[in-house]
C-alpha cells in the first residue's frame, strides 16, 4: 500500500511538471507568434537616438573622521565634503530591425566636487598612524568624483511596448580626496592625495516598456507614455588605491584588489510623442553599485607612514532626474 501511495504521489508530481511545461511551451509559442507577426509588419531598419542631460545626487559619505587636532578634536569629517547633484550626459544610439535591436549607451558625470576649509593650531590626518603638524595650519580639503559608463545591449521586442535586453557594461568610478595643510613659510605646504580607481566589467540583463499610453491628447497623432525600466548586472571590480603625502620626508602607499560587484539600475519615465518619430522624455532614475572603493574610506584603514594602503569597500547609491529627446528615423 505504501508503495502504491508513493507511486501515486510521484505520478501527481509528474503531471504537475508536465502541465507547467505545456503552459510554458504555449506561452513561448504565443510570444514567438506575436514577434513574428510584428516582424512582418515592421520590415524597415529603424535608427534610434536618445540624448539628454542627467542630474544625479549621490548618497552622503559615511561618518569618518579625516583630520583631528592634537587634543583629539575633529576638524574635518567625510560628511563635510558630501557631494550634491552633478550634471552629466546620458546618450544612446542604436538601431532596430523587425523585433531585434542593438544599442550603445554612454553615461558620464564629470568633476563631481566638494570643498571644506578649516584652521587649527595643530592638525593630524587620521591614518592608522596619523600624519600631521604641530604648527598652526589652514586646512583645504577637496573631494572629486568622476563616473563614466559605456554599455552595449541587444534588445528583443516580444511586444510592441515591451522589450528585453542583455549586454555588457564597462564602468569607471574614480575619486580623489586632497587634504592640504598650509603651515607657514618654512615648510609651506603639506599635501595628502588619496586616489581610488574602480573599473567594473561584466554583463547585465533588463527590461523596458510602456505601461500606459494616452493617444491624441492635445492633437491628432500625439501620445503620452508612462513606463519604466530595470537592469541588473554582475561585474568584476578591479580596485586601486594610491596615496601620496608631500612633506619634507615624503610618504607613499598603494594597493589593488578584485571583488565581485552587483549593479542595479532603474527608472520611471513619462514621455510625450510629438510625432511617431520624435518624443520628449522625463525620467527619474536610480543606480545602486555594490563594493566600491571610495577615497574617504581609505584614510582610516591606510598607513602611508609604513607604506600600506587599503581597498576598503562600501555601497553607493545615485538618484536624480533625466530630461532629453528621443528620435527615430
């Protein structure tokens, strides 16, 4: 009896599996049929250009003490050089033939910077073994970040308003934290330069589509589209840290490492189709990157006095608006 029950259970599980496979086959056949029908209707090669300006905010720096005086009073914290909004270029060129397409996209944020000034009787940069001066000093702290991303994607339109993508991305995120100590005429300037370079290379998949479309809103042939997009990718991040301290006795240290990194990007879009070939779009976008070496985080984990640097990582989050135009011909 137990054997028969077990056989019956196995049979029921097999039936469920077969039904799921049949449903998947039917759905796949339906998608293929829709794609083929769509391909027969759209037999022309279409070029697509999307170009616009983005403005992204970056999450605030962690609470890290960068400079203290001889009594332990904090003079400069990483939060004092938080980055605000940065302008950038976001441009895509591509083409579509029937239900398939290819695209090249560039996203760049240049010279994202913040500064902070302070003064103290003594000042010590908070490495593992602090370096500084017992002379009165004016402190000039500058933080610069740059992001450049290039991606190549293949797209497939199973439906006219929905496409699926897969591709590769190459992203560089470079930062420089400079702390200057102006201590007078005899040893006029002590300069600390902490640089980090992140180079990400890997693959990604995603989806983009129009959720709702309103036709003939203001005039015949126009439309308002509400949609969104999402991408997720896995990358190898090659990180490098380079520290140089300019004093009467200079110090230097560097380190490199590799680490697996996830990147998630998404956004919500509202577009206005002036004609079937020209659309004005407004998008709010977000991007989260895991395991990034940021310059301020390396200070307290490095020891240039003994020639050692770190590649301490943290996650970074960007968000902000994008406005541009999309043209197809």
